[in-house]
C-alpha cells in the first residue's frame, strides 16, 4: 500500500471522491462532513448541519453537488460552491445508511434502517419509488454503473438486486388527482416501478455491503459471518460463485477494483485485504494497530482508494504507476505490459524489444521499479521487488529491436538495486552487509566493496562511481579508489537526475529538489507543497521538473516558476529545445511543446547575457506581473518599466528606479493625492525642488510648501504663502510663515490679533520693537509679564540656506546597462512627435501662463476670488504674483533630455541586511540588529523559548559589530560595520561576516576557571561560570568542522557539570532528609566529570552513605574511587578503610532509589534516575534527559529551551550550511 494522504479525526463512516478535482468527502460519526484536498493535504471546508452521525455521502459526477444521509433521518443536498445545504429530503423513518447519485438520471438512492430503499428525484425534490422487501436494516444500496439495476444488502442475511427499468417511463409530476393518489399509495406501500429481480441468500449473518462489478455481471458482498461472497448473474437468475475467507471479524465494506481483477475489502478486524478475483485467493493484507475499518471508496477515474477508520481516513494506491525507464542519447528503454520497449526521440518511433518475465508471485507491487541500460553492450538491468528485491539482466541482440517474439532467458540475482557503472560491469547493493557487489555480464562477482554510509539505495554517478542514499544524506563513492568524493545532507531522496555533461545533479525527494555539483556541493534547494514526480535537464542547464499538476523550471540560482499546468501526472524523460518528452501512467510516450521564453529570459539575466535580454525585450515576447515582479526583485526596475502599460505600476517602478520624468507623467495620469505625495518625497530625495514644489501645489500641501521655500531660501514665495494663509484665515499658517521669514512685526501683529497680548509684548521687547512694546504695556496695564534679568535673549531668525532658489546639484552617473538600448526602442514613432516632446515642464504641467503670469493652478489652490476683488483698490493681496520656477530652472522632459539627464543611483543594501541574507547563524543575525530573526532561528534550531537570559548578549553582539564616527557637530553619527577577518587587501565591494564579541577561546578560559572553582569547592561560583558558558554557546560562531565538534563536546561537558552542581547544592540545602541526601550524592557520581572531580564526588558520596550506615552502597563508591587510581594518599586510605568496615557488615540501613548495576541518567528537574528502557524526553538544546511529565516545560538545566520541543540542532559554523 502506498499511502498518499492521511487524516486524524472522529470515526469516518462515509467517503466519496470527486471525479475531476483532487477532493474527497468524509462524513464523520460526530455529524460533521469534511471536504479535503488530498493532493495538498488541506481541509477545504466543513459542513455540520446534521444532528448525529452522517453515515453516507456522495459527490455528483458533473454538478457542484453532494448528498449526505444521517442518523437524523434526513437526506441533505449541498452545493459546495455556495457552501450551504440547498434542501432536505424527508421520508425515511430511521437511520440512513448510504446515499448515492445516479450516473445519468436526476436520482438518488438511499438505504435506511426503516427496512426500505428509496429512490428520489433531486430536481423535483420528491420520492419517486420506495423499494420494500427486506425485513431488517438495509445496510447499503447502490445503482449499477450502466444498467437499470440497484443492489442492496441487509441484516436479514440477503442481498437483493432490483430492476428499476420502469422508473424511466414513469412521469415525475402526475397530471391529475387520481394519478397523485396513486403516487401516495405507492409511497406508502411500495410501487410496481421497481421490482426484485434476484434475492441472493448464502450468508449466515447480516450482510453489511454489496457492490456491482463495473463491467462484468458480478456482485461481491461482505457480511458479519466474516466472509466475502462472489455472485454471478444473467438475465434470468443469479448464483453464488465462491466464498473468500480470511477476515477475523465483521466485513464492513467490499468492492471491485476499477482497473484490475482484484477485490478490496475492509473489516472491523482492523485490516484491509486485497483478493485475486480469478484465483479467489488473498493477495495482501494491510493492518492498523488500533482502528477498525468502516468504509471504502474508489476514485472513478484514477487508481486511488480511500478507507475510513475509527480515527480518520487514508487515501492510498495499491501499486506504483511509474514506469521503469532509462534514457541513453536519442533512445529510451522502458517497460510496459510485460515487454521491454524502445522509443527513439528524433523519429518518435516506438517498438517492442523483448518480453520480460511476469512475476509468478501473488503479491502486489512487483512490476519493474528501476531500469539501467548499457549502450555499448546493449544490455538492460531490470529491478523489482520480487522475492524481497531482485534484478534481471538481459543482453539484447542487435537485430532484435522491433522483433519482440524471441523471448530469452535472463540472468537473475537478489538485490533491490542494480545499476551499470561501466561498459560491462554493474553494481548490486547488498543491504544486509551494507556492501556493493561488482559483477560482469555473466553475472559473476568480480569484487566486493563496503559502503561509507548505511545505504538503502544506489544510483549511477559517472563511470566507476556510485551515489549512495541513506535516510538523511547522500554520498558519492568511488569504487576503484574506495573514496568518498562528496557528501550532502538531504531529505529522503527518491530519484536522481544528472545533467548531460554530468556537472550537475538534481536530487528529488517527495517535496523538495536539491541541486548540487558533481562533487555534491550544494547549490540550491526548492520546496514544493505538491509531490515532485520527475525531472530532466535541458541543454541550457535549467532543470525542468514535474509535480502532480504542473511542469516547472528551476534556474541554477534557485529561482523557479511554472511552465504549464497538467491534467494528469507525467514522468519527464528528455528535453530537446522546446519539446518535453515524457511517459504517462499508462506507459504511453508523449511530446509536449512548451514556451521556454520566461525561463530563458531569467537565465540570460542571471548569466548577464544582456544582448539576449535586449533582443527578447525588443521582440516583446514577455509580459505579465510575474516578470515585472522578478525584474523588480532582481534590481532591474528600469527594464520592468518597458513591459508595463498600467500607470500605477509604471509610477511605482519609476520611483524605484529614480526615473522622475516617467513618475511625473504617470502621476498626472493617475492624479491622486497619495501619488503626488510620494512623487514629492522622491523628488525631494533627489533634490529636484521644482517638481517637489509642483507636487505640493497639486495636493495643496501648504505646510510642506512653506517649509520647502524656507530651505531653498525663497523668501518671495514665503511672503506669498503668508498672504494665502491670511486669506484662508489659517492663524498657525500665518505664524509659521512669519517665523520662517523672520518677520518679527508680522508675528507681533498675529499675536495681537489672536488676543495673545503677553506673548506679543515679550516678542516685541526681546526683538527691540520698543514703541510697539510700550503701546502693548499700556494696553496690558498691571498684567505686563516680567522678563528674566541677566539672561540674554536669542532671536528666532531663520538660517541662510546652503543653496538658494535652484535644484540641488544632481550626481552624474553612468547609464544603466539597458538605458541606451532601451531608449532606441520606438525611436521611429517618436520622431513624429519631436516638436511636442521638445516642450518643457512648464508647458506639460500647465505651470506658467503665456504672459509669464501665475497660472490657473494657483487660483485653484486659493479659491478665494471674491477676497481678491474686494481688495482691488489697495492692490489687494497680490495673490496672482505667486510665480513658480522660471523656465530655465524647470526640468525639461524633452527627447534629447533622455540621453543627457541621468538618474541618481539607488541606495545600496544595508550591511545588516547583507549579513542576515547570507546567514542562518543566530549570532550573526543578532550582530546585525535583527533580534527577531535571531530568536526565531534559535527557537527553530535549539527549541529556545526563554530569551531573557540572552538579552544582554544580543546587545553585546550588536554593539560589538558596529563602530561609530562623528563627522561634524551638526551631522548625525555615522555607523560603520566591523567585519570578521577584514584585511587591507580585502576587496572593497565584498562584505565579510560581522565581528563577534564571543569566541571559543573565551569559553575555554571560563571552563578552566569553572574546573578550578569546582576543585576548591566553590560550587556556586563554578555553577555561575558553567551556566554562563551554556548560555553563550548558542551565540558562538566557529570556522571549521573540527571546531564545531569542539563546541558540541563543550556543550556536553558543561551540561553534565551544571546538572551535577545543581544537585549537590540542592543536597546541601536538605538538612532533615538523610536518605534523599545520600541519593543525590550517589547521582552526582554518575555525571560525566573530569577524573579529579569524579574522585571528589565519589569520596563525598562514600562519606555521606557511610555516615548514614548504608555500608554496602558506601563500599561500592569506595571501590569505584580506588579504580580511578587516586593520587592523593588520604583518598585511597579512607576508601580502603570503608571497604574493610563494610565487609564486616555488608548491609544498608535505608533503601535508596539507586541501583548502580542498572545504567541510568538523572532527570534534570526531579533528580530521579531514568533507567535504560524507560521513556524519557530530551531538552533539544543541552540534551538533558527528563521524565515524560516534564514535556513542554522549560529545561531546568539550561533555563533556555522547552523540553521535548522539535529542533533541527546546533548551528554554529558556516561550514554546516554549505
């Protein structure tokens, strides 16, 4: 059985596959109906309107409907697109066991515990027939797939076949009342439109299931007598053919397989059994430990089955459908229907070569699994699972291709994997001894070779080389030199695809693709949610692969995308140009033509073949959001601009690439406030004051406009802004503009007008306007504010701008790779509009009128024409004098400007981002300041949850990897990254990893200090030092594999000392429990300590036990102490004395929870022994062991990780990720 999908849920009583989509319905004993996507492994929807168990469920074969029947006597018809129940059919008087749609007519058949079968018309929503005759619960009823028959099974020990031919002629809606009365009588007493054709008797107990054969006149039934019965029928009678015995409990469900001569049944004996219809024997049995099976379903078109049990369901296949094949140059050898076949790619000619042996064994999954071909000797090796794994060697005569009648004997041998490794040599894997046998074409062993890893499969890896697969890694092994050429950690690899030049290899696992070099140097990994089925390399070095429903590509840098969608899975054999050759599940060769433009374009970008990129852009063979997003992501927004017609996307790309002219044009088309604001921000960043001013005017953003005039020193425009604020009655705007202008009188005037007389008085006094101050003092009277004496007032006068009135000088940059080439695109079209394009910004943006006076835009901003008219006699506010930048300053968007105006370069990537992009090491993320990702990495790698103890170290790492320089007193501090291993000869553009403040040598020094404190009995100090090491190790980075081993060894040592010292300190706190004191002293001796410390721990335990009169235990410690050859004479002397004293009285006064003969580890939380064989849980970081009740708690040894959490392991070196 090949399990494809499994769910955990309440008991599953009903199942139904969708005919087209990868969906399955499961109805549960809890009353819920679940809709699953078994390909993606996700729950799509749930329907829960039934009260009580739902025992039957079925999809319609063409409409978006399904039907369900439950213990609430209701049949519900649902529309899964609308996510609701459309209507309910009432009529049954007891539990409904099964429901099924008819394959053509608008009918539903239902079986119920009310001893009837009902046929309903779901379009008219009426019951059109009641089939009565069973005298016990009817357990199932189903339509014949082609004829007008229904089969039913009942606990009255019979199977009945009903003829429903008359139903086709019956009118669904009777025309008159008499007919309607007849319809009612029919409903009550059963009509003549469905008659019993056969009653099949033979089971000794109630029958649970019966089903028709899809094509033959056969019925199979299963019953509580634990038997399956096979029945045959003709036009006049039906009879029992045979009985299949083997189930150990009630048979729940049974059915014929749609494509093979087999019967599948399941039972309450927790098994699924497969039977041969022709031989009437059991082929295979699949068991579950705890769960009884209740229901089976088969896919109407694919080779899939599903079974429901007590705690969920499984979707499975009985046999592999992948044909065995091997590609050699222009030819493909593959197996199909007991023949070896040959296919020529160039001519697409397909011929039979020789017949191959069909296995005589009666089990499934024995068709050929792999095929290996030697072109020089024209020999083929075919491997299958027959007899636990065997191979057959055929040498094909040169003239036999196309003449398949001449069968020949094959040389056979045992071994699950056999592949050619040279012209006339092949290797056979012998799993039991983990070695490879090299044989010649006479099937004689030439040499044996042991393998470097525990290998369960071998693949070809070049002449004389093998690729060995273990559970979690692969290795390339040279059989001649017996050397490992490369090794790589991978998920479980199923298939291996080499490129034609043997320089690259793709390792395919169930949900991942790993691309590596010929020495297994990792290049990239792709993860897929849907199962990966096959793959091959094209001539450009792109890997093309298929999943269950897509053909996809993978570029050498790991970028991937979809080429096309598939209706059915395929197995790719070869790729030539734009043609993919493949085999389908029926073993038929197909040639699929694909559009390779997208991945060729991306490959050209990747390989910097910009001439090809330019050619493809000119021919406009590409479009779509995916390509635009890809160009953005890879740093070519200016190229993406040439694909885009949508103005919003053009605007975003133009801003990203710094192309301010295109951004302005797009902003005009869009004309939304948000876009003008963003344009202003970008123009300000580039120092293009003219466009900033225009953008702020369009959004009527007066505050920003005033500030812009301040920093560009445009006092004339600021005066205008002050007048605008007055017209708008914007007091704060007036005050700000007066402040920006340094106009003290205006500020005093504003304060007076708003009633702030004290503030006005202070302002006038401080700025020396004594006459104004005096008049204000007179007005204030006694409320004149008091000015502080002895303080020198400072005047609020705006500073002089660095550059006044014009754009900030723009940096001259080189043109981008594509700029010149792309500018020539469409030159011919532009020539006609040359005159129009030669206009300047003023004309485009409608900024300056013909007479040079302010344009209508200012009037739009103001909308205060009445105010202007009223003040005409005094010259008014002169609002129309707000002049915008003159023409010579305004940027021009002419055709010639395209080649002369250059775009400011984009800011580079911050160093912290470079560090985090490259690294999976938590310490480097912390050093970059990305504490969040550092914590996530530590949680994933080591299960760490308590980050409080690491906070100070994170801050130290961040501070230690940066240095700070002050440039000018007015400018901000400049931060510089400090790189690890930087030299003066280092290239300037290549960033090294961050410098780290923690090193392995520091930890070694701390370890020595900890040893010293332990020796002198300063346990608290020693514990502090060891815990400090334990908390620093997750943030250590080392360079070599040897140092990685050193770090892991250090972790084990420190963990043992922390556990031992914590136990010893806890023991010293216990004053009134001598037994527990002795136990803790005993456990301390089983920590892996250095020999001097072990002697002290043994001496301590010996003393404690001897004082507690546990002489036998004390003697044991004394013997262990003498075995360490103590150098201190007093230790040896006291040990010998204890042994002598104990020999006189070899007994223990108190029983301890301690057995020195039985190996154990100590629980880090409860300090009790966990003996070998007992269940325990482990801290994923420090490896301390705990009793199972501690799972999910914080580890008490390291105080960092959660006990029992999933974690990938300590990562402390870049070499571990290569």
